[in-house]
């Protein structure tokens, strides 16, 4: 079918540093291994009379060092703290005799990026991504966790790296299955990624699942203009929507268009009132879409259920230079931006919208040492985006990424940040095999 495609080659995660035996590797191992010191000494006294004043090194008294495996929750650490017996091996026929339901229960809890390693075990596991029962089990388990997806083009070849926050490692995903016109990364939601681009003289939009390497082009909009787009996935309804607001340059007043995957067409909604937008960045939370406006000052809110726009008179903090709207969980809406007119007085702050009082309330400030390392110049460009109360700051000049956890109130660097070029685009990404492009 024209406008849709599915890569015939199996997905492989290619590393830029080293390959494992099965062809899958990480770009960087951010957690060093712990090495126990080797003690060299005389013979061990194991007699009862010789225990006075000497250390008992019998196996029953040996101290077990508990280490936390990467990518696991705190609740599962105790299980891995037990002493292991490497000489005990499970026979191959035991795995062969496992019921299919039990095998699926095990595999769906494996991190998605590790599934590709397991596909080389046997033919049965190699076809697991086409197994409807596995996808059904996969849709019922919690998400692997948030990931950071970076996209860029190297000599017109699409490149993509994904940083897994639970595993603290970078992975390379081939994006050669995308058409050449797919250039702008719109965003990601529910395991799907949206792109837009200019194919000859027509602006087009596509959605894809990077894990399954499937994609399709959406029908053309009513107006052939480059629009401000945002992707919204409804996992419960197994559908998605793409919202197109005004012209990206704000020159033309266009009706709001919403693509519904169930109807497979664009629907015309109310035209956004004439406003002076601060930026083309949008935030979507609680079935509402928010944009920053200078005139009238505040926010424009679009309700997806009614299809109408309304103005929220929430004044921005004083001396705000550049601000980004970030959607949190449920109804939480954040504003992150740089404040201060002079370089020596600048700082990065985060506010939350008080829906009752219709005002921004400051909740955090970036520590000065992080701010100076992220932005060394007063006019340096940065990007900000968020998901699930996580806010990410990226600096393309410095090639760095800084993460803030709103719930834990913790700042942390993204290790081995793979911002490969000045034109890199980034967003949060939730890897899911069951995310359908239809």
C-alpha cells in the first residue's frame, strides 16, 4: 500500500563502540562493574582451636555483597542479593517444555531493547514480535520506563539513538526505513513517533513504531501548510490523534485540524483566535492543548473533547527570557525557562500552573553549577521537554542533557549524552511493541 511500509530486515541495535556476541550492543556502559579485591595470604586455619583471633572464612560465614542490577526497581534488589551458584545449569529441555503462556509472561518483562538479543536463540523466539499472544501479554504489563530519543540526519541518512533511563545506557536504532522527506521530529506518545516533512510540494505527516520498524503516511490535511503538530495516543482505546493548530510561522489563520486514526481522516475544528504566539512549542495534558501567547498575555487552551479554544490569563514570571511549556501527569502543567536580563544574573527556573488562582508558582531552581555547565553563554540555545513529571534540558552547543525529577526533586546529568549534531531533535519516548500505527 502506498504511503505505508514495514521493514523486512529485523531490528538490530547497532553500537558505536563495541558489539556483543549476538550483534546487539550499547553505545555506552554508564555503570562500572564492581570488582571484589583478591586477598593473598597464608593457609586458612579451619580447626575449632584456631578460630580464636582469626577470621572465619567458611562459606557459611562469607559476607554477601549486595549490588543493584541496572534497570531494576528497589523491590527486586533483595532477590539478586543472594549468593549465586554458577555451577548449577538449567537443562535446555526445561526451556523447550515451558508452556507458551508462561514463556510470554517471562519475555514481556524483559526490557524491550533486550528482546532483540533473545530473538537469535531459536526460530520460535525470532518470530515473537509477530505473535499476537505475546503482544497481548505485552500490552498488559507496565511500561519499561521513559527513554530519551534523539534524531538527526547524517548525509541525508536518518540516525536515531535512544537512552534508557532505567538501564542508563544508549542504544542505536536504525531509522533507514523512513522515507527521505521525513525531516522534522514532531514528538512521541504511547510508543509511536510522529514526523513531518515536505515531499516535493506537499507537506506530509507520518507515524511509525521504531521497535517494529513499521510506518505509514497520514492522509493530506485540508490546507497544504507546515503546521504546529502534536501526537496523542490513547492506549485504552488503541487509537491516536494528531492535532494541527495554526501555521508554524503564525502568518496565516487556519482552522484547527485533528486526525483520528479510527476514522482515518482529518476533521476541521474551530480556528484559533488571532494571537501573538511566544513559540511553536505546545504541551498536552488532561485532554487539553496549551500554547504560550504574548498578545493577549497568557495561554491559549484547546479542549479536544469540545474542539474549542479559550484564553487563560496566566501572566508569565517577570524577566522571563525564553520559556517552555511542559506537560506533567494528570492536570499538572509546568513552565521551564531562563530568567534574568544579564548573563551574571541569569538562572533556570521551573514553575507550575495553579489552575485555581490562574498563576505560575515557582517550584524549583536549577543549581548554579548545573546552569553554568549547561549554558556557558548567555544567549546559548537550549531545548526543554518533559513527560511524567520528568523535565529534560538539552544544550546542543555543549552536547549535554540534564534531567529534573519533579517528584523526587533531583537534578542529574544524562550520562554519555548522544546529541550528535547541532540539528539533533529530541523527545521522550516510551518503547512498546504493541503500539499500532493503524
